[in-house]
């Protein structure tokens, strides 16, 4: 054991299937979220706090093998936060609505595993070579060999790009320049980059968590692309929020913010400005399909 884990409360059993019924209470600043979040942290630590390769029940997705590992000052348990579970519940709820998904910024592959267990044809992207090795390992351990894995970052054109590894929190590693003032010990490497837009045109669902580069990619899209595509995205900064809001205000495409209980964004104040505000859902549909 890495640490003394709390006793498994069974909270996770049924939670994924219950969360859609409480979609209006998903706002991170809300009372329900604040009550549930620490309980989820304890439940995840009890179930996935072991570094062994034992399978752990994670319904409705079956058993997952997801050994505990540190990534600087955070660890693999952080990948199971309440906001992530909310997205997992969205994937499961809509497993018959969507068929082809893309995971931009796959990290250790937890979203990819869940999307694969939902039955989606999946393309998964991860540029960090350390994370990529762990991602391959977890896909293999969980019999997800059909996932189309791309050892690359994404941008609006293919090529190579400098990449900043944030050693104190490698989940915050990013294409160099995407974050103005990264802090702590840093490492610079060069990674392959693929053009995101053809993959978005192929998919009908995109999960995007590309550490500050979301606005660059999203603001390169046009209205036609969104007629057959929905996306859940992190918005990394107030500057990104302003750019994304301005871009989609010109298109017949709607934004829905977890920050407001998944209501349609009306003004810039409704936009998430960091991961602490939760995700943004982008769709030409009139409402989010909870």
C-alpha cells in the first residue's frame, strides 16, 4: 500500500448512474458539490489507492486496473475527482447518442478507458512520453487494445512543438507558450503535433483537456463542424474564456457551463475560467443531453 486508505464506503456504487439526475446541482460552488466532493475523495482512495494491479469495481464500467502512481505533487487518485466522475456519467448516459470519440489530452488514460467501456470508437492523444508509457500500460491491463493511440499533442497544424513538462505536477505539462508563467521545476522537450480539426470532423464527441491550448483549437472551428459534433472542454484561464465566448457568440453554436448547473452561457460571466469552475459543453443542440 502507498498509504493507509480509508474503508470503502460503497459510495461509488451507483453514483455514476445517479449523477445525471442531479445535473442542475453540478456547479462546483454549489452545496451538493461541496458536500459530495470530500466523500468521493475518500471513496476513491479506498478503492484505487493501491499500487498493485488488482482489478477494482467501477460500475457501470466493470472492473478497472488502475494502479496508484504519483505525478509530482499530485497522484492518480486526483484523476477520479468529482468533476471527472460527472463527465464519466455524461459519457455513460449518452453511450447510444455518440459513436466516435476523441480524447485530447489523455494523461494516464482514465477518460479513454471509460470512453472505451462505453463502446465508443476512440482516438486518444497524449504527448508526454512518461504519461504515454503509463497510458499504454493501463490500456493493455484493461483489454482496451482497440483504442487508436496517438503519441502527439494537438494544435491547428501538424508538425513539432516545444513542450514544457511541469515536474511538480505533470498533469499541468503543456505546449510551450500555452501558459504564460509556469512555475516550479520545468523540463523542455520536443513533441509531435497533429492537426486537431480532421479528428474533430471524424468524431461526434470530443473531450478536450490540453492545458491552456483549448482556445487555440476551438477558435479555429467553424459552424459547419459543430453540426455533427459535441465537446466537453476545460477552459484554462480568463483569457481563454473570453476568446472562446467571443468566437462562439458569432456562431449558431451553444455553450453550457457546469459553473451554472449546465445552463446555456448568456454572458462572459457565465463562462468557466479555470478547472475549478468545471467543464464547458459545446453543441449546436438547444440543451445539454442529460
